[in-house]
């Protein structure tokens, strides 16, 4: 692995996806919390099929939509031939 500064370890990926460290922390934490809650609802749905009938699929749709919206904020790559 090439040498990178310690701070770069925390900022490179967020910058690659068009976010600051704080924005990335908030978005990733929100995703994680939603996944935990959705997973718990799916487990309960497995035990009690009449509960949370659409919760899991709604969570997936919501997270997928958020990810696509965030990706669309990134600038388009330049497409030219040298």
C-alpha cells in the first residue's frame, strides 16, 4: 500500500463520493441505523408474519434511493479523447 497521511485515511473516501468527513459520517451512520432497524423488523416479521409486512422492502427502497440521489450530486467525469 502506498504511503498516505493519517488524515487522508479519514478524508479520501468521503471526498471520492463528494462529501466531507462529517457529511459522510452522518450519511453512513444513518444508513447503518436504518439497516439495523429494518433488519430487526425483518426478524420480527419472520416470527410474526402479520407484523412489518413491507418494512424491509421499504427500507431497501429508501436506502437505494438515497444512494442514487447522492451519487447524482457528483460531477460527471470528463469524457474526451487526447
